[in-house]
């Protein structure tokens, strides 16, 4: 027993053993030697230690000593849990709120009493000789320019690793001369660019990063740190604030390109590789790709383009990162790092953030850990935090996902780089997400034409007099003798000289063009000439695939009902192929031809309507088996997965995935077609316009169940009209197939065609098992997708036809069911509403007399469905106004009662067939 009444050696050994039992190697209590610690995965999991032997009477600790030790321990844990509330993370100098548990007086103890408690009693001998000294160090560690939130973490190995890392202070290193010079150089460039643009292009929007200048050195530090840990690709997503600076100083975009954007010299600006007639986008939305060298490591860095829907780029970037693994660009998750830069108001306010965070541990979506940086202006446009969120911190949403959060003062470069080191080491140690809350301010208004003092006069009075971070850090490095004032001044002058030279170069080009009247040609991205490629498969091959997709191991027992269904489907190859069967054959053929396939969505493994069943579950033990993944050796990668109940994040993820996995068939399925409503921002801002705005190519497939079967407004319409309104310049393909063979061919054509365009498929519900919606084996062999299906079942000669019905989708079978056996009205099907198949439809109409009445029939209301889109095409085709037959204009897409639906459906069918 020691003289101070504590068996320190025994206590240290007991604590060390306790940590080892939890899978954590603690630091040596007298110091920290990280090189001596084996990797966590090498640690054995052992049973808890037996209780220690009873203490001898002479070893009994005095009651008062135990009380003091317990209070000291509580104070230590209070700093770990609440120290962030005492951290000075606001560069504008607001007082931190602190927490009562951080105060010794709250616990009824004085500093002199704490000084009597040896540091060994709180297991922190390496932080001081007694508890008072330890708590002084805890104040410095947890209440300095960095605040740590760790209590939400449930995994003791992760939390204890972070505690040991933080308290060892190994990330809080003073910068060497080289690192200080590099950091100041980047801060000088960041500030120089912003001030140059502000002075030269006064009032033009650029969404300045000033007040959060450290974002650029931090990003470069993250890239370099990731490269040292084995990463080779970085996928970066951010909104518009600071994007021009990131493009210049992270992505390596030239100053000339940025100046050209402000001078409206598009051919020399940021974005030149657009499709013909592409719209382009504003300069602060543009992405890019570059080889970035940092700390003697070169990485492939991609900055995703981003619309004004701020956080909606988040799942897109994660999809891009995951696709790099899927396509084999990088072998494992550690080689790929996604970084997302969020705004403080948008992180808390936009639901897509929660949806995206929810993906972090799901097997079909995880990326091996994403680094999040919240660029915290402490202001959302003109709205204070207390008016825009119900939480203390902008980052509090992350707590629900058990992610560690590091708050850091943006005016302390060394603290910012310490946060970067911690984030990188944690991410690569555990493969988990981590959040850095970079707390700064916004030097100007929301944009440079806005006057922020209208609404925040006090805050902006403080900002106006606040020194910039470059100026503050320059004083620090000069005081430490790392650089001279002359060297600092030379940095500033050098940056301004570069910027003025860039402006002069662009001005010279403009003057030369003004004299000659010429401008250089723009290198447009045009579609290559595409040769037709057959989509049918030979009969023998289809039979082989059919056997393979209905085969499972001998020790696997599918659910008895499903087993019988699959056996019947196997035998149906010669009797009639249904929708799910045709889809499985199409995907199987693609996989064996080397085309990777990814299908995700809400309940997509089975299919919402129990029609797919590509993933089977053993009835005895629940084991999964996917027959289509085991067709033959060497087949392409396959991923089929149920998604979370999310549309924005999952649809955005698949879009991002499809832009990287350009040769894969990537499919997203909505549970019902109307669920795409929730993902409309992704559809509008990315899927249909990404190519025109940013040159992004995608062959994403959206599967949207559609059709009026009396299931109410929200389970009827996939909003076909919206996609047709968004369709232009060949940006997408929209199909509404009526046969399994058509679906088979369109999937194969989508995967095999040379040009990439998203495909929107109005998939059926009732037709999945409709006896007349069947295809033959021959339909899958020799045929191909047909944009228009003519009618071969009319009982009269074509020249005697006086009415022709044209429709799209499931209403065709309703018309067939209502029509008499000997009908004289042909029914043509438009299987591809966009691009509109004018030539094919003209050929299908040609046999009928020019006087025949041409009618468009749809079950959707008049202001919905395809009518508004096809009407002008039909009018041009037939030279007169077509007749509309269907429901009148409605605010809701369908009736709420089945009986009402049935009566109205019957009425329009009989009107179309002239049965009344």
C-alpha cells in the first residue's frame, strides 16, 4: 500500500485489464506510446476478470478519500461528456454556456481537496500528479478551441479509442515551419482570391468562403491524410459557398478559368464539355475532377456538381463513391473517401441529411466511412440558429446515428488541422462516419449583393471589426520565428500578381476577339453514331438461364408456397412468360454478358407485389440465397437489396452510382410510382437535367408502378405527365410497356446501347399476373423493343375502319376486356411516349383511311397522363385535332372509392368503344 492510501499499481492493472476486456488498448498510464499498441482486430475477446481478492485490513481506504476520489472521477467524466459546452469554438468571442457538472463547487469540493487526490485514483497519471492538475489539463483539452461530443457513442471500443486519442494530445501538435508556411500560403490564396473578386467584380455572386477560410487547408489536409492511409480516390460534395475557392485551391482550377467565368468567356471558363445545346450552370454549381498531390501522395479527386438544393448532392456523392468499388476502380472501401461539406442551417433543416446519414451502416449503401464538415456560419441567410432549429448545435442530428462530433474554432488553424488528423485516423481505424463542425462566420451577406446588417446589425458590426484568420495566423508564425514579416508580405503580393496576370490574359483574349469578330470553337460532347444491337436471346440460351435462375442448393429449403410458384414459373417458359419471369431472364442474360446489375428499392428483393422473388429465404433458418447471382463462373457483379423507406437519399444514391458505373444497369424501384413524388428534387435537379447542366451521363432506370386499379389517389399514378413535361432534347426515355417481352427488350436495350440516358419505366401492377399480359419464348428471341404496337385483331378490313384508338399502358387490356369479340375499332399502343415515335405511329396508322377518327384514350385525368404531351404530336401527324377520351381534369389523380373508380372506368371504356 502506498503512502497516500491508494494501491496505485493494483488500480492501474485492474483498469488496464477492464479496457482490454472491452477491446481497447489503453495508453500507458504514465505516457503514450501509440506504436506499441497492436491493431484492435488482433485483440482476443476474453471473459471478464475474476473479482480481486479481498483487501487486507491495512489496505482499507479511508471513507473521505473514497469520497474525494469519486468526485474527482465524476469531474473527469463530466469533462468528457460536457466539456464541449465550455469550449471556445466561436471566433466572434461569445461566451460558452458551460455546464454545472464541470464546476467543482457543484460537487461540493474545493481545488485544495482535489489536490489531495493522486492522479492514479482517476486513472490519468499521465496528465498530472494529482486530481487538481488533471482537471486543469482536462479544462485545456476539452474546453479549448476544440469541443468533442462523444457520449452518444454506444460502442465502447470506439469511444474509449477517441478518449485516449484526445487526452494523449497526439493530434494537437504545434506546426513545424514547413506546415505553418503551407497553411499560411493556402490561407493567403483563399483570402486573396476572395478579395480580388470582391474588388474587381463588385456585387457579382460568388458565395464567398470568408469567415471559414480554413476549409481549404482542412480539405487539403484530409486529402493528404487519406492518401497516407491508403486512399486513392476522394469524392467531394458541397453546396455553393466556397466552391470557387475549392475549385481553385483544391481541384487546381486555374485563376484564368475563374476570371473567364466572371468575364462571361464560357469557352475558357470552368465548364466547356457540355452536350450540344447544353444549358450549362452558374459557376458556383460546377464540379470537376483532378489529380491532387498533397504530402507526396497523388489522389484522384472528384467534386460533384450541385444544384441550389444544397444538401441533395449528399447521397449522389455517396453513390459515386460506392460505385467506384462496384466497378473495380478501387478494390476496397479504404481506397475511397467521400467528403461531404454541409451548411449549418441546411444540415439541421433539410430532411435529405437525415436520410443520407441513415445509409451509413446499411450494407447496400455504406461507403467505409464518410467525413462530414459543417461550414457553420452561425446564420442561415437572414435567420438566426434559434429560429431555424430546435437543437443547440447544427450538428445534433448526427447524435442520433451515434457519430462522433468535433466542434472547432475556424479562427484557430492549428486546432482545425488537429480536428482533421483526428477525423482521418478515426475514419480509417473504424470505417465509420465522423462530423467536424467548423464554427466560423460569414463576412458578407448570403451573397455579395445582400446587405446582412438589415437583419443582423449587431453581429455584422462585430464581424466588420474582426481580423481575418490569415492576418491572425501570420502574427502567430512571425512571433514564433517560423516566418518573417517580409516573407508574409511576399506571399500576399505574389497571389495578387498571379490574379492580375490572369485577368490580363483574359482581357487580351477579349480584345483580340473584338478585333477579329472570332471566337474559338467549343468542344461539344456529341453522341456517337449508335449501331442497332439485337436484344433478343437464343432459345437454347434462354432455357439455360431459366434453369439457372430457378435452381438452389440441395440444403436450401424455400418457403413451401414460394417453392411451388417458382417451379411453376420455371415450367412456364413454353406456356407464357409473366413480368417477373421476363425481368429475371433479362437480368440473367446481362450478367452473363458482362454487364453489372444493381437493383434497389423499397421491398425490391421480393417485389412490392410479390412478383420478383430474386432473393430467397430458407424456411428453416432464414438463410438467404440469390439464384441469379450463381448462374455461372465469371459473371458480372450483382447487387439486389431492399432500401430504407426513403426516396430522396436512395434515388440520389443510385443516380450518383450510375454516373460512375457507366456500363452497369442501375435500377431504382419505388414501392408505388407516386412515391417518386418525394424524390422529385433529385429527378428535376439531377436525373433529367444533369447532362444538360453538367455533362453528367447516366443510364439509371426508374421503375415506377403505375395504373388506375381503384386503389386511391396515392397508389395509382406515377405522374407520367411530369416526366413528359421534363423530357426534351433526348434527355430521357419514357416507356409504358404492356407486355413482359417489351420490358425484357427495353431493359436489355438500356444496358447495351452506346448512349447513356436515364430510362423511366411505368411498370404495371395488375398486369403482373394478367392472363392476357403474357409473352412467348419467341417474343424474347427474335423480336426487339417496339415503340408502337399495332393491332392485329380487328374484324374488318382496314379501309372500312372509321375510328382508331391510341393508348398507352394498362388501359389497353381494359379496352380489350370491354370490347366485343368481333370488334371494328383497332387499338394501337404507344409503348414509348418519349421520345415520341412519330414514324412508327404513322406506319401503324397508314392502313386506315384518312377520314378515320383518331382518338387518344387514357384512364388518367385529362390534365395528367400522356395526353398533354402527345396531343401536339398527334395533331401534326394526322393534320387535325385528335379526340380525347378519358376522365376530365382533376386535382387528384384517382378516385378514393373502388366502386366510383369502376363506374367511371366503365364509362370511359364504353365511350371509347362506342358501346352506349
